[in-house]
């Protein structure tokens, strides 16, 4: 019986797929558990929504409560974040407009992440954000790491030398 090299190539591809699937699920669980714990700690209703893709952005919005981009304050951030994600997905099929909307959604989500990082770890907020952009899998890891931290009061958040929203 001869060894068919196609089986070896298939086994390698399947192994890579399985590895990235397991890592992806683990990272998703870390982020969802982090948001769930933060929501429970802040007594937010229905913290279990943190486990549902896209809907977890509602929980993120409830945790951060407000989002300022420059001088503009995003109204009802808990609704804007998930609806923007859905809109970005729907419009992604339109070549130019979809790309622009996707970029806007990315920027809004990065500001939301920065707000979350600033609430819990203001001195590391910019570093966490940069790492989250360069290595996107680290965002959920940082959320998991911060899950049991107490959010700082608003005036303490502004004290950070790297605060993008108030300096």
C-alpha cells in the first residue's frame, strides 16, 4: 500500500484549520466572559447577552455608557455599536461605500475599546489600544484581564496622560 501525498497535505490543512478554530473559540470565550463579568459587576440587566455575537456590543455600550469622538458624543452608544456592526456587514458587499462604512465602524469600535480601557486601566489604555489594533486577538484578552477591576471614577479617568478624549 502506497502513501498518497494528498492525504498528508489534507491532514496538515485540517490540523491548521482545527488549531485556528480552537484558538478563535478560546479568544471569543475570553472576551465574552470578560464582558459578562464586567456587566454583572456593574449590575447591567441581561449580562448573558455578552455571549451572543454582535449583541455583545450592546453590553459593551452599556458598560462604557457614553462615547465621545472628538467633540461629538455618540447618542445611545449601546444601540449604535451593534447596529453599526450590522450595517457594516450588510453594506460590505458594495465596493466603495462598503469599505468606507467598514472603516467608520472600525474607528467607532476602536474609540469604544479605548473608552473601556480608559475606564479600567487609564495608564495602559493607549498601549492596550495599539496592541489591539496590531494584534486583534489581544482585545478580548485585555477585556478578560480587566474583568474584575473596578472602573475608575470619571475624574480619575481624565487624569491619564494618554487620555484621547479630554486632552
